[in-house]
């Protein structure tokens, strides 16, 4: 049975040796076929982990958020017809978590392929681990609305969920809009609500801090512009 490996990639540049276990390195060093979001960054990652590999000998197929179901099915055909194994590479972190790799894993199960997740860094779990907020009950919401009014409503709804369920609420933003989201969180959350800001997780500029909204308001805003960041709010 052919196997589809879900291969985590580093969250920050030049951290592969520190964050990737041997199983990931072994898979990247041998797999003949990769399903990726971006061929250029995938090639760069493969070369960084397995410098001996000849990129021209490896097959890459792009499956991203805009790929159709037919394209997802077609991408897995070589596993069925040629009996080869393949790997999914995310742009950062774990495939399938806030990532189009989920569609490939779903289709692989439908086709009866073996699906194997490999261990590696997940910004969501690392942020939750370090936040001090509830790790027994939590939910990830992806991106909040961009428009001011819907975003304010979403923030208040997440706070209400956190209060009623004692559930940590995780979400992200396009990095260049992090500052605006942080400002909106301070404007619309109650003073006693706790907010964790986890930026550049595993990177050289890693910043992870949890404070009440009242305490966040007393200090300068963290520098988050164009830095991948996970936000976690809770009680």
C-alpha cells in the first residue's frame, strides 16, 4: 500500500536542524514525489534538509487553497498507479492544520491509501502550550473578519465562548495586519480577559507573552508587523 506522509516544515528560517526529528529528514531525503503549496519554497526546503538530492529528479505538484477536488484526486493518482510514496509539504508548520493538505489527506483516506503524520512544529500547539491558558478545551478559528464591525462582533463572540465554556480561543491574521488586530483586541475585550501573543515561534525573535487585557493596555504594543503570530484568548 502506498503511503502519503504529512511532513512538517520549520516555522522560522534556518531552524530545521533544531526542530525537525530524524524521521522527517529521512522522508525528505528519499521520497520521489511531493505535493506542495509553492514549488520554489518546497525545493529550498528539500535542499536545506537533504543537500545531496537532485531537485530535477523529484516530482512536485502544487495543491493549494484554490485547487479543485479533481486536481486533488489527480495529484494522488501516481500513488495508486505507480505504487510510489509521496509527501505533503506545508509552507510552514504541520500539513492539514489550517492548511490545504487536509483535502489531500481526506482524499487519500477515500482512496484507501495509508496516511502517516510525521512529528514536527505546529505554531498553534506551541502557542497553546506556552500560553498558560486551558489546554483541555480549545478551538481554532483561522482568520477573523477584516472589516471593523464584523471583526469586533467576532472578537466579542470568542470572548463569550471562552467565558461560557472555559475554552481557549486561537486565531491568526495575515502578518502585515497583526498590529491592527492587536489594537482591536485591546479595544473590544474585557479588562480581565487573558490574551497570549505568540510571535515568531521557534525563531530567533520568538516572543510569547500572556497578560490580561488591562495589563496589555498599560505597556507598548509588541512589534508584530509581518511576523507570523498566533493569538490565544481565555480566562
